C-alpha cells in the first residue's frame, strides 16, 4: 500500500501507511516501532528548499571545517618547515586518502542505510546500524594502525608515492603518527554523519568546529612553538580529531532526547547489517580509493617530469600539494551540499515520496552549481594570493603553482552537479550506479589522460611542457565525467516521474 497524505488545517497529516511508508506522526507519544522524533519526521513533510538550506549551511560549514585539518597542516608546515614539509604531506597524502576511504566506507554506508530505515519507520534497526558502524570503525582503525607500523607495508606505499630520499623519513613519520589516531577519524567522522540524519545539522557542525579549532591550537603549539615540524603537524591533527570524536560520542550517549542512541547491546557486529553498510558505503570508498590511486600516479608523474623541469622534483611535489589541498578544500562545500540532501533523499525514497525526491535532487544540483561558480570566480581572480598564503616565497614557484591551480579548477562550476548527481544514487540505495560514476571519472577517464597528455600536449601546444600537461588531465576528465553523470540522472528522473504518476495518493510538499 502506498503512503497517502492529506492536508488538515494547512499541515500534512498521515492518514494511512504501511511498513514501506514513512510514519509521519505528530504526537509526543508515537509508537516506538513506527515513529521517530518530529525532527526526523519533518524530512517527509516540510518545505524541501527550506530543509535543504537548513541542512546545507551546517553541512557545508562542517565539510569546510573538516577540510581545514589538511589546510591548517599545510599552512603551518609551509611557514614552519618550508617546501620540504609541504612535499612530505604530498607524499603521505595518497596513503592518508586510503585511511579516509575506509572511514567513508563505514561512515557513509552506515548513514545511508540508517536514513533509509528511518524513512521506513524501523527505529530499532536504525539504532542497530549506528552501533555496528561504531564497532566496524574501531576494528578497521586498529588494523590500519598496526599495518602502518609494519615496514614491508609502509615502505612500498612510500615507493608508490614516489618519495625522494630527502622527503621519505618525514612522510613515513607523518603516516605512522596519523595512523595512531585513525580511530578518532574513522569513528568520529563516521558517526558525525548520523547526527545530521537525526535532524541536528547544527550539532554536527559544532562537533567538527571544535576539532578544527583544537587542530589549529595544537599546530601553533607543536609546529611553531615547539618546532616539531612534520611530526608536530601530525600530532596536532590527531589531537584535533580526538576532541571532535569525543563530542560526537557524547552526543549519542549523554545528550537528552536524541532520536538515536549509541547502545552497548547494538555493538556486536551483525553480518547482514555489515554487508548492507559496506555495500552502500562502497561508492564513497571507491571515490577515495580511486583518489589514492590517482594520487600515487600524479606523484610519480611529478617526480618524473619535475626532474626535467627547472623547478625540480621536490618543488613539483610541494606545488601539487598546495594545488591538491586548495582543490579539495573548494570541492568540500559541494560535497557538503550532497551530504546535506542525503538524509532527505534517503528518507523520502524510503517513504516512496517520489516527487519530494525529485525536488530535493533539483534543489541540491542548483545550489552546488551556484556555489561552484562563485568559488571559480574567486580562484581565477586571486590564485597567486591564495598560493602565497601557504608560505611559498620563490616567485617562479608561486607563478607555476598559481597556473596549475587555475588549470586544475577551470571547470569547477561543473563539479557540483557531478558530485550531487553521483551521491544521489548512494543516498537512494543504488550503490553500483554511484560506484560506476565515481570510477569512470577517477579511473576510466583520468588515469589514461595522465599517461597520454604529457606525451601529446607539448607537440600540440609548444608553450606547454610535460609537467604542465599533468595538470590539464584533471579538468578534461571532469568534463567527460559530468556528461556521464548527466545521462544517468536523466534516466533516473524519468523513472521517478513514472513512479510519482503511479502513486495516485502522493502529494508533494516542496
């Protein structure tokens, strides 16, 4: 039976439903099995543009704050340890991306599944998902910490990342220290998404903001005051993540009246839930894992062609490190939009409210595109000033890095649609489509271009050398990926339109 809604005194009210429809009760004594708090229920009834704005602002700020960890590290290291510190982080970055990939595998998968179950009215199962996500996070974190301290594991990773002899010891130390605090990243980041799904986006922002402030303070103490260099930056990141993780756990264990609670009885891993979590999280994992592969490859290309360029291999690594961190930072708000609409998409998809799903997707795409365009204007106009903020002083290196930054983000307005469109399929329980879209951009398109362009582009445009060509691969891959996402989204919108027509009793409150 499809869920039907009638309007009474200007407000939507549930008149019928089933296990497949969202329980949209408005009483304080709602049945535990069929209702969650009003904060959650409003995702199926409230104005979608207003909900997107409400969820997006803290989500965007939260992603910016989360990205501030790497940005803060780079700024402090650039001023405290110079180009060598920036090079070390660049070498360590692909390995750290692997850590992040595993965090996203568990956190994003658990959160997507939780939103779907809340939309279906399965509150107890949603809490079980929360508990299993925390347990899986701890297990994975301990394994990563052990592996990072085994020489025959970490040394090949440094080789893959093209670590020069000068940079290798600093990069190794950074990776091993960060791995010790990996549990704070995996558990804290993973469970933070659940706070947003429970209808408390501002609280989710606060937990990340506390961590970023802590990271900044610890960086100032460890890098600038104590002079610990790369090691100090790593310990500062761990401390900041620990503070953030503690606030997240406090929310689910000590805060009164939360819609979901972290309960001990739900910690034991349930095989069926684990499979579902990993399945839905596979798309986010694929994005990050593919990013790690691309990171290894880009570092190889930078060392190979940088050695033939006047700026040198180590400076090339430092340059791309700055470009990557700026690029990641400006894309994070776009990811924030996709994260903000994820619980809205999941809840309404689970409740079979198809028109609300379409509207949520459309609002998310428009918002991300506008935001990407604004940031594109700022980057094109102020690239040298942005680069100088990272402590790069050599005029030649500043000019090269500014050029690379503009090239890397020349199609930034398209990336918002690409990110939101890909994430839609994860949020609605279609992980394979999300994985395909993610891998086409990172693997199918970008990897061949990284090999091809340095050999071909200099002969077509003699003013560009092979090192310049490495940077042009990214925007070309972005354009092809955006077109691919567009095809998938058009097909999905047609399906939603058909389902909405079949659901005769559905009314949209968008």
